[in-house]
């Protein structure tokens, strides 16, 4: 069942396509104040046990990683929270005094640069406590995987990567998504704003339309809140920040209930 807050704020209008919240029609939002802006999402959404079916907390997660000799992967479909978990883990390890090197690969960047390879070779000042986080590890070619393994073995690095499917390394945790999780994230992001809520049926439609990809679902929420071409988020917006001009722009009236 979806969180009660959605039902409590459900305006009960006729149909999902025409339904509007009981909010003034002239509510406007600047891009920098959009509750679904990239920086707000990254600052607000942290790893929680509910992101997986394992029920592990941080202690349990790190204990499991230790039993796997600090070589493992996070497995899950697109937009299921793998990168968010990596970011949370990096912050947790750094708070404990560990040295963390973050690496990122995707369809547009499917190999490490020579500078990144050299940086890995130089990470020798904290043997046994250095962690390499490789987001998009499955993008590495066979040659890249071989080079990567040689480096981490030589320096005894701890490693955690992300994959869409189980691979050569054991799975530390599998991330899954549900409409209830999407509802929880939206409620958390809009808790301190005047944003209208979504009904249960709208959350379920949004989840189904994006096939459980929470990242894309939140992008749509951003677009609906901004809903002006100059403020719309591109496919790469997640890893970019709005320009000063875009941040100063004013979007059209915010009405998340118009998501169809």
C-alpha cells in the first residue's frame, strides 16, 4: 500500500488526466527551487534499507561486504538506486577516514581515461583501506576489466561496482523498485515545499510508464514542475548543474497532478 500521506492529500478529482490539487493556480517555481532539481535530489535522497529486499542496515551491509572480501557489485535495473547507494557508501566510508576513488561509466563513456588509469596506479598511500567505486562497471571491455583487476589486485583495493545483472563478482545487494518506494521519494522531496501531491493511481501510472525507473520518473516530475523549454532537464541533467541563467528563470505554474 502507498504511504498514507498520498491518500490524505488526494483531492479526489474526477480523473487522473484532469485531476488538479487544491492549490492556487498561480503557484510558480524558480528552477533553483524545483523540489526535483538535481542538487536537491542528491542532497535529500540517501540510502535506506527500504531500497532493497534484504533489510540490511549499514552495519549489515558492510559486514556482508567484508565476508565477500571487499569485492562485490550492486545489481539492479536502470533507475533503481544503485548510484545513490554508491554515493551514500562513499560518504559513509570517508566519514570513517577511508580513502575513496569514485569512477563513473555509462553508454557515452564506456572506458576510463588514461588519466583515470594513472590516478588508480597512484592510489597507494592507504593500502588495504582504499576503496574504488566503479559505477557502470559492466561498461568496461574485456581488456579494460583485465587492466582494472591487475591494478586493484596489486594495491589490494576494496572494490564495489554496479551492474544491471549479476556478473563475475558476487552480489552485495540487489536494488528493486516499487510504486510505494516512488511515492516515498516524492513525499520526501516535496515535504518542505508547497508542491501538490500525486494520487495513488497517478503514482502507479508514473511508475508503470517509466517501467520502474525511478530516475526517469523523477525527471518527469521535474519537467512537470518546471514545464518550460528553457528549464527542462535533458537526459544528462542528473550529472550537471543548472546554469545561473536557468536558475533565475521562472517556470510555469507547478501542478504535478497533470502528469499523465
